[in-house]
C-alpha cells in the first residue's frame, strides 16, 4: 500500500446534491454525522448541470465529533458503495480526502494490497489510519477518534471517502448517486448507516436566461430578497429546515457557529460598538482591535445584502445602526451536507423555461483549518491552494421535486457576490415545483456564505417590429406591419395579435391565434408574424398593436403565462396627405451602395402622369425634398419600377419616403424606410433628443448580437428605464415608452452589448 499526503489543490468544481441524513432520532447524533454528495469535476468553478461525458466524484463523509466534554471513538469503520448505473468507473481514483478535497490517503484499485479497492462494480474503503491506534488494514476497518486526523481543531475528525466516474447516461435520464453504506462499531453495538437514494438529472446546461421578464415567482421570503428593516438581525426564516438553528450575530458568543444561520443586514459582531458592531470591512483579519471583535470569529467579512445594490458584484455596504437595510441569509455550514433553504413555488406555467437563480457570496477569506487541525490564522497552516486560506469552498445544489438539476461549483473567496443558476423547463401540465438549495460541502474550516435575491423568472423571447414601432402612413393607405419573434428556446410558437385604442391601458384580441415555425439562425430561434394588410384612416392614428406569444394554446389565453414586449409596440401615425390616387405604390425598398442610398419603388397600372418627390428626414418626423422623378407614362404596363440615388453620402441614420402626386394635386405616400451607413463598429446612430413622452434611439450593429441591455440613467447613475433586446446586423430601433412621468432634466442613455458599453446624453423636456 502506498500512502501519500500530497496536499495538492483538488477542488475544480463542486458538488451536486448531498443528502446527509441527520441522526436526529439516534442517541449518537451528537457524535456522528454521515453524508453523501458528488462533485462535478468537469463543470469546474462555473457550475452547471450534469451532462453526458462529465466526470463526477462521488463523496461520502464520515464525521466523528466531540460529545460535550467527552471524546468519541468508533471502531471497525468500513465504507461500501457501488458504481452508479449510467456511469463508468475512472481507474485509480479510490481515495480518502480532507473536507477541503485534498487527497489524504490514495489507494490502488486492486483488492488485498491496501485499505481501499474496487472489485467489479463494488467500491470498498476501510477507514481509520492513526498508527498505533487500531488502524485500518486490507482486511478490516479501523478506529476513528474525534481527535484523529484529518482534524478540525482537534475536536472533530472529518473524512471524505471518494471515487470518480464518467457519465454515460443520455440527456433526459436519471442516475442515482446515492446508496452505499458506512458500517461501524460503537461500544458493543454494530451499526450500519445506509445512504438514501439520490436521483440526478442528466440535463442540458442552458445556463441563465439571456432575457427574463415578469414578477419573481418565488413567492416566499419577500420574493427571495429576505426583506428589509432597521433592526440588525431579523427573525428566523421558515424556509430554513430544522437541520440548522437560528442565531443572532455575536462575536462574543461565536454565533452563528457551525450548524447555525442568521438573517441580518450587517454581518459584524454585535449590535453596539462596544460589543462588536461596525459598518467597516477594513478591520484586520484576525481583528483583535477590541474584545469582542468587530468580526465574527475575528475573520468574517462585514457586509450588507445584495438587493438593489448599485453594483451587483460588490453588493451593499453593511447597514448603519438604526438605519433601514436589506436582509440576507447567512449560513455557517454544518459538518454534514444538507438542505439550507426550501420552498414550493406555485403559479408556474406549463412547458415554460424559467431561470432559477441566486446571488451567493463566500464571506470568509481566512476560515481554513488544515488536516493537522491548524487554523488559517495559526502558525504552520497548510493553505487550500497557494495563497488561499479560505478553507472549504461553499457549494450549492438546486434540487427540484427531489431531483438534482444543478450545482454552483466552488464559490471561491473573492470579496464579491456571484450569480448562480440554471434554466428549467416545466412539464406539460406542471404548475409548481419544490425547490431545495442543498449545502453540499462539509463545514469545519470554511464554507461560510451569504445568500440573497433568489429568483424564479420566465425566460422570454424578444420582439422586433417591422417596418418600425411607429410607422407614419398616409390616410386611406394600406398598412403592412409585422414582428419577428426571437428566442433561444423554440417553444414560444403560439401567437395572436392584440389592439389597444386607449394608449395600451387595455388590449383586445383582433385576429385568430396562429402557430409560428421557429428556425435556428445560429444563435437563436426566429419566426415572422405578419398582420393582415388593411387600409388605415385618420381615426386609426394612435392605435397600438402588439403580438402576444405562449408556449401552449392554454398559456396563450392565460394572462399570467402569455408574453408580450413590455416596452415596445406598433403605434400608427396616420397623416393627412391630401386626396388619394387610384394608382397604388406597390412596394418601396432601399439599400446602401458605395455609401449612397439607392431607392426603388413600384406602382401598379398608371392612367395619368405623376411626379415622384423623394423626401428625407434625420429624425423620422421632419422631412424635406431631396429628389424628383417623373413617371414613364407607360399606361399599358401592369407594373412600373423607378429608382433614385441620393447624391449625399449616408453618414447617419436617414429616413426616406416617396410622395406620388398627380397633376390635379391628388397624392399618395409610400411607407417609410430607414437606411444607415455601413459600419464595422457598434454605435448609437441617433436618439430623438430632446424627448418627452418616449425616447426613440437607433443602434447600428456590425453583426447580430443576441443580448443587448439598454438603460436610461438619472443624474445619480440609477437605472430608471431598462430593456433587453437582440440586435440584427444593421440598424435597430429601440424605445423607452411612457417617459412623460419623468422629471425634466439631463439623462444618460447607456447600451451594453457583449463586452462593449455605449452612452449618450439626452434631455427630457416638460410635458
């Protein structure tokens, strides 16, 4: 048997579900903890779902704890497990690790030469390795005392029996990482702890939605924000299971300690300056500037919550004494691995993708305790990784209806919040799901974390309206309009048109429902929906139109499950263009060629001479004539096509329309088109500035950009209007509507697309 203690950094991604059953009904519960989990090595620190080909490390913890003032011992400790169906064993991976994931004892795969092996599909590890104190052999389990190594400050011994497998099961199936057992002898009793079943979904790793809308559907704990108040420590949460005990923050009492949690707006050590209260996170680590310390255990970060933070990465500062601040859930992980938050989410829509996400933060940079029992602030401490003294990394699994779907990976200490989550598809008739957030990593030297802003939100499609969201059309002319529906998912196929005649306050269905056929364009699914052409009159001016989509026919009729663009609709602007003509303008198009606008239009049968006046605008409102073309006088032709090239180079976004006039002053207008200069750069071409009731702005994209965020910022940098959209290559029209209630003054338009940020100053005028 070759024994190694490499102390090399191992944890590249962590865990999914760990069902640790507390022995709450057993008289030995104060002495022993057992648990089982798995680590998704392939997904690394980014986290994700389990997919075919992923490498998992199956991990089973054996914890022997001091019982009050008395030491504890168990004998003949043996771990037995089986390779899960739907996976294959990875040779040479049977070992025992510390709770930080470092290899403590490495074994060969062969039976009989050391204390661990694999035979067929069965894994066996005999545990307990202290020389001179009945250590394990190839034939029998050994003795473990709470004072043995790997040690947590000499009071507890925490061992992790582990091996690795590769997933061979297909997407849509389940594997079981549970099962197996630990047998041991306590006093005169021979006991066996059987790990329960633990199903894990093999599920496509969609990541977090690029576009989420709607009210957070969590439905508990102030919709996942944990609320706010002017009392530092809030009351306990009904969503934290009994495995954890509530405590207020106190550095003098060392709370919340392992197996405890708190709900607070300030993680400092007390409620007054004398007993550790502070809003500063600049105290030394360890903080020995006073007794009791400002910091919990003298090392925890002093922070506020995440909700509404100006910078979501840094979060909010710790709340001042007596001030109102947001609360967060703070967990000091148990040595076992168990559920830390659970709730049944109701009112979901069937066959719908939801983002289920949280913001989480590792709050201790110096909480490690190595296998010798030396703490991170002690002499001779062996760090988790070079320069890293945070110890055990927090790791969370998202369990849905009893099945593991996602693991966060290791949440390393960065002094920042990080968003973690998955995209989940509800079943055909599913309207609820029970969510559990499982703490997967054993405590004891690290694994101290804050949680906030648990979100359950619909993953929605984007809409692009054609020809523009606000087309100008001559009275008694035909209206042609439509919308392009874009989504990363292909299930928003059911649609219907709606109309509003009261500014969008209420909407009425105006055409039969239809079914789109999404086509994948390389980045997303798209399909077009065209409204039946109709003749518009002056009385139609101001009418709004929109498309509503749903994943099923019942969802399309359910206001809580249908989806529409919340910020942009088609609003008709009907112009008085004079007496209309019998001859129609059939089409009007334009392209940019050699930096010039080339326009083309077609009429149907002509029965008199016409003049065509080409009009141009930079804002889509004020037009001037830039060209003139006479009709051919070919009265026999069923169609006549004309062209015109604007001599001025296209330097910015330009609007064009053509006015057709007879010799008797009867007129007809084409639709309006937009042309912009060819550009290799992302740019804000123009914005209707100043603005009053709505802010229209135009973005030129050199290529399609799936996710773009636009914000209207006030003078304090706060986002007061926000929208998400996907950009097509070329000119894109976006709008912030309903801006009449904003106070007049200076604002900033900010665009985030990919890794680029654009900004432009705009002015809001009085109504």
